[in-house]
């Protein structure tokens, strides 16, 4: 899953980036509202963490512009601890949730996971397809109850397909959502990751739709 962080405080921005990358997300970091608005308008993100007090363009204006442009990605706003008016304004501008500063990293990650799950129509923290289970809280994958070890990129690809179970996902979409902006994106690596996942979870777990991409379905459906 790919997440945009828009935060002008250098230490906090880098801390958030490191924390979310450690949790398995591909992260892009913008340090002002103008850059944040541009990235959110031109790139595809599964969620955004948006500070409201930004230079160049404030966070509320950035959020309002995104929504008017038809951008529907979940947005988690960062607000001051006692500023209830910021929370209300953020939600009214189109935010999906908020976290008050200072915050615990675990809470932010949990809220982000929940927003991404709900945006893709998944209520549970466990994503399931047949005997394959992925626990978004622990990052563990099991096959018929037995743990399966995946690399970071294999996990990201499987997670994205499970979040969009039953849909055809193109190679381009997978590349856009499992790599950050600065990664050297090579579409051939997607086929490599799919092959590895099939070896670990079964040949039928991911279906290749010729000319379109990949799909992960419930077995026998």
C-alpha cells in the first residue's frame, strides 16, 4: 500500500516515513502544501497523512482542492491536541479521520490500516481468500493455519490483491501502489513476485488475466 505524508516539520516527517515504511507501506513525503497537493493530484495513493499547519498552502485548502478534483483516497489529518475546531474543519473539508499531536505511532498505524481496509470494502483486520490469511495488524501470512514467510515486496503485492479481491488489477496499478515515487519501477519484477507467491501459497492463488493483469479470487468461485 502506498501512502503520502504531507508534513513540514522535518523530524516528525522523517519519523513518520520511517515508522510507516517499517510497517510495510511505500511512502512519499512532501514538506509543504504545494508539493503535497501536486503529488496527491497526480499520483495514486491508498491513503494520505496530512498535517493542517503547512507552508505555501495550508492543509485544509489542500484537502478541499483534492475533494473538488474528485480525489477520494482516505485522508488522516494531524491536528493540535486541544484544537477541536481544527478537527471539525478537517472532517468538514473531507477528512476521514484525525490524530491529535502528540500521538502514539501505534495509534496512527491502526487508524491508517482501518481507513485503507474500509476504503476497499474490508471490515476485518484479517484478509482471507480460501486457506490464505493475511493479518494486517501483525503482518503475518498463513496457509491453512501454517505461517508463510514472504519478502517485503511479496507481502505488499499480496496485501494489495487481497484488499481488492475479486477485481482485476493491472501491472501498472500494482507498480503504482507497492513502490514509492523514487523507486526504480520495473514491471518485470511484478511477474517475479507473483511467481514467488504462487510457489509459497499455491499456483492457483493468483490468476493471470491475459492482457489485463492479475486477480485474486475465492477458490472455486
